[in-house]
C-alpha cells in the first residue's frame, strides 16, 4: 500500500490480518523469490484501502464496534492463482472464505463504505503486478514453491490491524494504528489506548 495521491483530508484507512509464523515467514520467503519489489509482511486484507470520510478516531470506533460482533475463525490458503486484470499472483482462500466476505461486508458500511476498485476476493498476495509475458513463468515458480510444501496452511484470523495513511505522511508510509482481537472483551479500552497514542503523535 503506497498511494498518497489525491490525499483526502483525513487520509486513508485499511484493515488487515497478518499471517502468524511459521507460515508467515515461509510466505515471505516465497515472495522474495518472485518479485524484487517491496515485500511487506504477509497478510490478508479485510477492508481494502479507502479514503476516510471522518476523523480516524471516529472511523476506528465504528470499525471496532463492528469487529466486536465477530469471533476469531480459521482460514486455509489453497491454490496459486492470477488476477487477470493486474497479473498479480495470489493464494486463494478455501475454508473461511465466507466468513471473510461477511466481515468485509459488515465493515464496508456507514462512514467506512467505499466502492472497491476490484470485487472483494479474500486472498494472500504473492507478487505484485508482472508483465503479461512473464506471468505464467512467475505463476509456475510460485506453484513449485507452494504446492509441495508440507507446512500447515491453516491459521486463525484473530488479530485485525488498522493501517492509516495520514495526510501528514507525505512519503506515503502506512502506520499501524491499532489492533483488535476478535472476541476480545475489553473493546473500549483497546480503542482508548490507541486514540491516546494518536494524540501523542499528531
């Protein structure tokens, strides 16, 4: 995520869930072999980047209120695929796919609603866009690394992380603003600590 063009006054927000180790580190290694571009920590995007329509504190309160209704759930990464629109290689989600759709749809409402650039499809990105002529070769390398791997491909979607690109971040760097554990009891306290940190920084 690195797009600060046409920055709205309150910036951009996105929600992701990072892949725990050892699977997370294994996927990081695969992605290093596929692309020379920036290799962020392996994650599943729950709410894609969207412009904030209100201050981040208020948007965070809405997001946490919705997240509080969802328990943690298990997902499984399956097959190497390619988005034909962008030539991005990804792993699709088998088990947990419907739960991720439900979580996204619940969050994509009210002041967090946004017309997604692409149809929401739960996945884990393996490589950024590649040239069409190289796409099948990159896909073959990804499959060769992923298909025979004996690593456990199931994990919990448990901690949801809020990423914020503020108007002050002219270099386009995203900040991890807060995290929320699905099924947590201390909902208000989680938000209050995060907002205090925001106030100290900005």
